[in-house]
C-alpha cells in the first residue's frame, strides 16, 4: 500500500494515544509511502508528557546517534516519539521509511515543530481518498493491528 488515511477514533484525545493510528498500519505501507492521521479533534501533542512536543517525533537512530543530547529526557517520551515515526536511519540527516502527515487540530507551526508534515484537515474527503486504489482508508484507526500476509 502506498498511502493510508487513518481516521483516528475520537476516543484518542492527543497524539500520545492517537499515535496508534500510525504504528498499527505502518507495516503495510510501502517504503517511501505515507500515513496521514486524520483527526481534527486532536489539538494536543500530549498533556501529561509535554516534553514530547519539545523532542519532536523521530526514528530510533536519530536518538541513538545523539544520545548525549537526549539521555536526560524521560525514556518513555523518547520511546513514544519513535512510535509515531517508525523505522528510519540517521547519519546527520534523518530518513524515515514512511512519511507521517498530520491532518489534526494542531496548527501547522506546532505540527512542523514536532518534526511532522502538516495537512489541513478541511481539505480531506475520506470518500474521495477511498476511491484511490493506492490508498487504504482505515476507520477507527488505532483499533486493529495491520500486518502483511
């Protein structure tokens, strides 16, 4: 699958919990593909872990290569950060296997500050996306784990 539009369940109130809508579909997305989290109701990165917004979202190798810079952050925050970026490499430049785009209630500025791509949720019509054979639209995303057969 080249692209997934994850329609994030309204029971997820922030990215901390809504990240499930990415990591439960990441495995079925082709290298260089994209997961779009559609969640206009999400307006916070994480209320209980505010440092996540400061750290941003990165692949594991990003943190490993710069451990001295990140070793004092709560490790749960670092682990969560990798869940919303997935697989990737870092050699001075971060290269993630899959692009992550947020179409949420977060502003473009806050989205980009978290090292993610922004898309205006008002411009997304899930029915239109479902008509694209290269796109899978997942309702209540985050509820089921997707794997390749």
